[in-house]
C-alpha cells in the first residue's frame, strides 16, 4: 500500500511553529498549488488554486521556522493523514493534512520588500 503526496507550490503564509511540552517542534503551513483547466471561450488560460494543509515535526519543523516564508516556492513530499474530533456543538469534524517528510526549495527566492 502507498500513501505518498508530492506537491509543488507556494507558501500561502509564514509557517506557524510551536514547541510541544516535550520539546518537539511542530510547524503548520498552507501550500497553494494551481491546476491548469484549459482555455475559456476567448482563449485565456484558466487555472484553479487549491490550498493544502501541511504539518511538519522535529527537525523539519525547525527548518520551516528558520527558512520558510510566505510566497516561497517549495517541493514537498509527505503522506496524507486525516484526524477527526467533535466540535463544541457535538458535530463530527475532519481535517486532512499532508505530514511533511521532505521539503526542498524550487525556483527563485522571493524578493522581500524593503522596510
């Protein structure tokens, strides 16, 4: 059986990195990808954006906190994981995330605006 995800996209926001009580780092991120849908009636390119929830642990989470910023183009490999819980109204909720196993920079580093 295989559970493997490969994505190439841009970070939609800076990673949210926190340390657990045991000292393990956890980084939550959102990665935007685009899919080509063809052309519209006037010949213009049509694309659809998708946003993926990513979570990284340990050294990968530390790396994310140090080097990853909004807009950065990334290659990500990982596996899908879905968790469920009951919300305050008693409704069952689900969240699917890509558990990051490998991350690499792709493309040029984004130009940061001068402060």
